[in-house]
C-alpha cells in the first residue's frame, strides 16, 4: 500500500461520549474483528483501564479498507481521555494527521472536548466533527451542531451523525477519513530509518514492546538498530501491526504506527520520545517529547510486620507497565523504610493506590497526596520539595526569599444555573477567574486558575456535587506562582510525626490544625500515660488536644517538662519491643495511621 493511502488518525472525545464504542464499530466495518460481540473495547487493554473504563495508555490499531478501487491502511491511535495524561495525549496526536471530534448528542460539548479540540488544533490536525448517540431519546442534534459551529467554528455540513451503538451511519466515516485527512506525506520510505518511540509496554514472554511512529525508512526482523538516546544497539526480533492484537509483518515502512520488539528485557531501556535509527547511522534524532512531570506525590510504607523486600518487588512490577510513575526510597521516623511515589495527577494516583491496596490491603500505609512546592532562596537558587516533611519550617527563614506552588488552568462546563455555586466553590479553593462564557442552550464554560494542591484535594468530586453531577472538568499545567504556604507538623508528646506533615496555605492552617489534632486523638489508643497531641506551624503550636492517662502510674508524677527523663524511663520499659514504631514514646498502630489518612 503506497504512502498516499495511509491515514493516521485519532478520536477526540469527552469521557463516555463513545470513543471506544465507535472504535469497535470501525474495526468491525474493516473486518479487523467480527461483528456481534458487543462492546469489546479493543483499545482499552490494560486491566486497570478495563476496571475503571478509562484509557490510560496510548494503543494503536490498524485497519485495511478498500475504497474506489484502492487499498488503504488506517492507523487509529488511541489516546487517554483523562486530563492527567495530557502528555500522553499530545504524544498520540503527534503521530496523526487528523482527528474525529466526537460529541455526544445529548450532552453536547464538554470541558474535555474543548481542551482536546484546542490541543488537536494547535498540532495542525484536520478535524472531522462527529455527533454520536443520535439513537437516544434525549439526543439534541441541532444543539450539538450549533455548539460545534460556534465553539469550534467548524462547518455544520461536514458533521457526520452516527450512533456508535447501533452502527447507524458509521460507514460514512471511513470515506470521510480518506477524503478529508491527509496522508503522512512528510514521511520518507527511502530515507535512512528514523522511528520514534510513542509508547512501550512489557510482556512477560517477549520482553519490551515498542510502539513506534515510522517517520523515515524501513525496519524488519534482524535490522540492527540503535537508540539515539542510550546509544545501545539491538537486533530487531519482530515487527508488526496491531490488528487488533500483535500481528507480525515482514517489515514496517515510513508512515506507519506499529510495534517493534527490540529484544531487550529491561523496560528502563525504552524511552518514550527516543528515536531509533540504523546502528551506526548518522540520521538526526527526531524532536523528543516533553518529559512527564509528576504532579502528585504520596509516601507508601509497609505496615508493621510486613515484608519490605516483597513489597518493593511488587511495586517494581507495577511500574513496568506504567513508566510515568516515579519511585524513590524514603525513610520516616514514624513509619520506617518506605517509598515516595510520584504521579501525573490525582486520578493517576488513585488508580495506582487502588491497585496497591488490592494487592497489599492493610499492609500498606499511604500518606496524604501532596504537590511539588518550590522554595526560592535569597541567593537565587530554587528547590523543589515534594515531601512535606522536608519543607522548611520557619527556622531557616533568613535564607528564604519566598515559596511558590504549582497552579493549573481549569476549564469547567456545567449548566449555567450553577454558575454562582461553582464560583463560590472556586473562591473557597483559592481560585482566580480567568474567563467565562455561555455556550448555547444554557451551558456555562468557565476558566479558573487553581492551586494544584486544591485540585488534587478532590476538587472534581466537590465540583460534581455542587452541580448535581453535571459539571465536567479539564485542566492544564500553569506553572508556579508565589504563595503564602507553611508546613503544618503534628506532634505526639512533643515529637513530630513526620509522615503526617502537610504543607498548607495560610488561610487553611488554623482550621486544618484543629481538625487534625482532634482526628488524631480519635485514632490513638488510650495509653498508660498522658498523651499530648499538637499541631505546629512556623515554630508555634496552633492547636492542641490531650488524651488522659488510662491509669495513674509513676510517670504521671514526673514533671511534664521533664521529657527526656520520661523518655528514658519509658525506653527501659520498652526493651524487647524494639521493632515497634513509636513516636514521642507513643506507639501508634498502623490502623491509626490508616484511619487518620483515610479521606473523611
Ligand atoms: P472512555 O474510554 O472513558 O473515554 O469512554 P468512551 O468515550 O470510550 O465511551 P464508551 O465507548 O465506553 O461509551 C460510553 C457509554 O456510552 C457506553 O455505555 C456505551 O454503550 C454508550 N454509547 C456509546 N455510543 C453510543 C450510542 O451511539 N448510543 C447510545 N445510546 N449509547 C452509546
């Protein structure tokens, strides 16, 4: 099939507008899968994706289509719908020339449709508007058309009306794709090989599999290739297309988006965005992708008595298929040896957390999510702090000029009667309004700058409940802004519980501090001596609770300030129980940590 008959495209849609269903119909029409087996959702391959019904990683599937006497090769590149995976989305777009812009006829344009539209538009993709779910009673095709015309300035005559569910009109899409989307003519089959890694995953049988965008040249089994990034050389074991599963081919040619098995086992050798060239060739590497930046961090610690090594192995395993997670060893006075995990966003973090909890249940303690804060020193240097306990606590102030925290630009759509409620919610979350528009038929579209820390504190959940579930949200990174933030520490009998430290905006300090000490009190077992729970910020105690001793003992008679003496005595008592984790000589059970950290 000649290059001019290749079509590489993507489906852009808001969550649940029917992207997977439509893909299934296209695969049936082109004979890639048998019709009849409803909603197989070929593209959502990862288990988590199936469980959560969301797409995380980019998948690709190829189709063959005969049209007006010629054969065409389509590559449908799947992309994540959720905003946490924005970079994955733009990577998928990079290998395409066009997009089906899918809009649910009953819901109309939503935040993600708008955000993904602008992204696709900025990357010069040809956009084909498609209105889906026309079979629904609640479908309002005229309204969806008007929204497409006014918001995206796309001509209504180009809009195809389909029902992905019943298959109605889907057959008109394939010719439209051929007529309207350009082939990847910038690709050069005769030039020396340049293939960009778009995605990689791990298969226990064949090792690492790479999804590549073939920009120049040809690659086949036995080709000796080199990574521009690592300079490592490999001999290709297999190449092929996803049809819909891995289907080996004699060779891959420029213009295709397909897979390569490079014959190495270590996923750390595969870098998304890296260019593969022929071994010892002097072909220029392609422009790489922006590296994903973790935006949400949590600490993870094995609960008392569980096996650190085993847990580390299983963490490593989970990472093999999700390279956007970062992992580092971490130590806590309260929780011992553990890890600090970084995620792209809160959904990403919660999916991962769910998987960990499924596997390890009560054996794992996961701390509150936090964003990476920035400390700006007077000497002009900056430091990113992603562990609240490492945040400067006020004693070092002389060296620090100011702090800043990450922001997002959030785009929300909802029925306009909720405008007031949403604005209040945004204000309460330290938001700053940027833009506000009314779409046709009663929808409002507002843009706010929001601190990322507020966003990850279940902002979407709050937005949903403020709008009875009608709001949708999308966001993108907006860099750092100076902020009046402080570290809040919890102390038990005078000793800080490092794993429970948080960083907060000044306006939230007092309230959070009071709640935190009350909550921690609830979860601590009654001890044999008095326990004082305090919250400290800027070297000042701002909240305090006391747990009375269960019964009088010698310690109670000691002067309260004589902490070191008391500690010594208790330390003696504790001999033989050394591996119990204790803070301020108070044994805090794993359960107590888990209950405290659980969202209320
Ligand atoms: P994500 O993978 O989360 O992005 O969702 P998606 O956009 O892939 O949506 P999906 O295809 O999973 O469809 C969402 C829901 O809408 C499913 O319950 C589908 O059965 C339903 N659906 C999709 N297309 C149609 C349609 O044309 N008509 C009707 N009535 N329902 C549809």
